C-alpha cells in the first residue's frame, strides 16, 4: 500500500480538483447539471482513482487505476477547452488548468513506468 499524503501525483490531483471547483463556482445556473457537474466529477475522479489504486493489493491493480485516472485527466482537459470556448472561463484560467493537467499526466506516466520497472 502507498501513503496518499506522500504521493506527489495524488497531491497534484487534489490541487487541480480544488482549482476546478473554484473555476466553476461562477458557471451559470443553467450549467449546474450539465458542464459544471461533469467537469467537477472528472476532476474529482482523478485523485479518487489514484487513491483507490493505492489501496489495492497489487501493483497491477494500482497501474489499472492510474490508467483510469489518466483517462479522467484527458476528459477534464477536454472539458476545460469546452468551457473556454463557451466563455465560461477565460484564457488565463484555461491555460493554468491545462498546464497543471499536462504536468499531472507526465507525472502519472513516469510513476506508472516506475511501478512497472519495480515489478519486473
């Protein structure tokens, strides 16, 4: 098992989730059950899947959940772009979120490779 608080990718994912909640706080009420809910769910899914994988019994399972977290990160990235194109967030917010998502994707890939190499 892995200690969540010590995992850089989990901490980064938590920070991104908090940033997304702040960025979507001013979305119009008409988006409450649409894009607002979807972008928040995908952002929360990232650290949640990292946490679930960390609590599993094998590195193979952990890698599987890191893959799900990666998929959620790509989903979030898409929703950030949509939000910017709809003028729900500005270009600066979009760039900030996208930059952090890309950093997390790189960190997660490197972390998965490290786990794979340890299991060989």
